[in-house]
């Protein structure tokens, strides 16, 4: 217990105060025995028993205070660690799909297998891809001997590589993922690599290698999560891979928390899998909080006298704490009975030596009750603070995951619009529909967040589709389609409103599109149908704090529900909440205790901030909010 009390000095002070009052009670009892035992033996025997009961209650109270405060700190730390690694895993899952798609690029295959594509042409091709995704700082195409035939980063002088990942990729039917030092990118101590073999007519002809901006990505994640001087780290079984300043070695633990010799409270967690992908098995995240900076309780807003009169909010407290309050009241009532009986004895027998003793007992009872209820009121503030923190963090996490996910959708559509087959075939009067369907299907099998991917020509007619081929031949007249066909800039993408679509079983979703441009002329477009219902609900479920009860929503500015993990609040519901929860600006969250549908909740609303270029510098405007409801 002493170790925990050092982490929470305000609880230690509470214990010392209670011990002081209990000692005073014993002292008063002893004084009474010396001076008036002959007239009130039963009275002082009772105060002796009361002191023992109070001492037991003190231990119960301190343990309860420690438990609640530890829960608050560890819940916050666990949420941060879990958020850090789960966001990273979601990001890296997309990279595994990217390397699979890119390794089948026909222009890259032609470059390696023939002399029809120049090095300059393929380098420009890589630049086009990289300009859509700012998460890569190097893309390299190797031949089977490990010679770098072309690489994207002109600052990275690379002729060849002896990294084993090349041979591993050549002997694997899937991607290879590795985080280590590599001669592929000597400027970095370690690089996160994704490699996959390139084949032509059943023969290996090379290896594609993507270098992910690992440090850059982790820095952004840590900056968002590291509040209250907390430290966050990503680790494997032997070392720290990245952190916001941490240098100490840590080990994964199944325990809810650890306390090390430096006085840090430490929580470690492994990633949840995302669509079957869990990243490197040995990776885990840690979140640490320095003991001497552990958050103290919020001071009551009332003046001292009002604060003493205020009863704790029993709805916010555990059954254990409510029982402690009941026991405290019983002790005070017992002392009050002692005082009344003592006054009767003093009056009847005219023993005035009891008067100062009874006055002291009266003062002690008042101080005891104030100390117990005061510490529990402060704990109530801690519980409130913890609830608000959980709710805000959940809302921030959900909207961040949404932004990151939709960033990928905006980029995917533009990536695939660069596919040489799409360019050449859509330029023809009679495109090879079978070849287009086969390529679309292979893409959709890699990127499982889409229910369909389709191509359309300059008239808006659907030429080919990956899954639901019954839509082939339909003419599209939507505004986002018209914008796609009138555009020639490969950096632009277009998005449908979030509304019901026949392409998504008449449910609401976003459809992202990009122009297919061949020799400076727009020859059609590509559109991807996002599986919004499934993906958004998964984001909400993954973001909601597991220690709480409630639900989450994605909404627009007009209070319309975009996604819900509460079956009683279906999509398109207009929420009956105050405007202030929907009129946010910037990064601030709005949180409060409210009554919603006859239940008491603490809720927090957070506005979408975008991710990297998405919604920040690409001129796409679409305000969405995540709102978390946690039951009080």
C-alpha cells in the first residue's frame, strides 16, 4: 500500500488526517476514563469500540480511494496505449494491400520484362503514385539479383541491396514486412519495409519495396495522445521502437499495470487485429505516468461551508463506496448517541467533568464525517474527470480513425486511376471488359473495405465492375461523376454526398471517384463504393471504452446520424441534442452531463480534423462529428 500512497499523496494525506482524528478520539476516551469512569464506564467502553470500528472503516476507505484512483489512471493509460498501437495497425494494414497492388502494376512489369518503358517514364510513374500517398519516403524496384533498377527518393543513392528481404520476397507468395536497419535506406537507423515479388508469365522478374514513414507516423500519433506529461512507446521484445522521449527498456506484462523503481505507473497492451492483420507479433505499446505528477482531485467549486454540506452523488460512486458512507453515518450516529447519553448522565448526576469530553466528542464526530465525505466528494470529482476523459478520448479516437480511413479511400481511387490497363482500355471504342473485370476483382480482393469498384467511360456509362456486374451499362449522371469526367488533374478526387445509393443496397455511403487520364485526355473514371455501414460501425465499436456502458455515433452538422452502434438510434435519425454539440470549431471537444432519452449520460462531441492532406489542404469539405455517450 505504501507504494501506491506515494503515487497518490492526496490519499496519503487523507489517511494521515483520519489517523490523527482517530488518535484524538482515543485520547479523549482515555481522558474521560481517568476523570469520569466511575459515572460513565459503559459510555467509554462504547467509544473504545467506536474507535476500533472507525479504524477498520479508515482502511476500507483508503483502499477504495486507491482502487478508484488507480482505475482512473490505468484506464487512461490503457486507452492511450491501445489507441496508439491500434491506429498504427490499421494504417499498416493498408500498406500490405498497397504493396500487393503495386507489384502487379503493368507498367512496372513492362519496365522489368522489356525495353518498352524507360527509366525516366517509370520514375515519373512512381512519383505519381507517391504524390497520392505521403506515407512513403522511398519506393524501389529491384531485379531478382538485388540491383536497384529505379528508386523514387533522389537523395537515396542506391545501386543494389544485399538485404535478405529481397530473396525472402522472391520465395514468398505474399508480402514480407520487416522493421530493421537496411542498406535500402542507409540514412535511417531502422526502416519499416514492405516487399513483394513481381512476376511475369509465371516467372519472378523483380521485387517491389515500399519504405513507410514510420517515425513520422508514430510522432503524429504520440503528439495527439501524450497529455499530462505521459510517455508513450511502441516496443518489441527487446527494445523501444519509437517513443515520445522514453529511453528505458520495458517488457510486456499481462498485469493491468506495473510500478517501476522510478515511480512510473506503466500499462502495456498488444494490438487488436484488424481484418485479420495484427502487425508484427512481438510489438506492443506502453503508456507511462510519473507517480509524482499523478492527477489530483478537482477542488470543490463551492465555498468551504457549502462543500461540507454537500452530499456525495451516490449515482457516480461504486456500491463499495456507498457502503462506506453508510458505515460512516452509522459511526457518527453512534457517537451522537454517546453524547446524548453522556449529557443525560452529567445532568442527572451533576458530573460536569463530562461536559468538555462530550464537547470534544461532538467536534470529533463533525470532523470525522467531514473528512470521510470530503474525501469521497473529491473522489466523485475524480470519477467525473475519468468519465469525461474516457468520453473525450473515445470521440477523438473514433473521428481520427474515420479521417485516416477515408484518407485511404481518397488515395486508393487516385492510385487505381493511374493503372495503365485502365488508361489504354478506356481510350478504346471497344475496351477489353474481361481484362478490366479481372483487374478490378484482383484489386477488390486486396482492399476489402469496398463492396464494389467500377469503371465508367466519358459518357458516364459503367464499363466494368469488380463484384456486382449487373450495374454494367448503367449511365451515371451524379454531380461527382460529372466533375470527375471534366477533370484532368490526377491529384484530384471526388466524393458523393453521404446518401442512399443503389450501388450499396440502397443504404447510405460515400463513393469516391477519380479521373482516368490518358495522354492528357480524360477517358473515363473509376469509382469505389465504400462499405460504410460495416466499417463505420467497426470504428465506433473499436473506439468505445470497454470499461464503460453506452454507445457512439457519427453525425453531420445537421444532427443527422451517419453511423450508430446503438440499435435504437438508426441511420438518418436527427438527434435531439443542443446545437452546441454540433457547432464546434477547431480541435476543441464539447462535453457535458446530459439527460438523453430519459437516461443520464456524459457525452463528448469532436469535429473531424482531417489527416495529412485529407480535408486539410485538398479542398474537400465535409464536416463530420463523433459523439460518445457513456452512462452515468
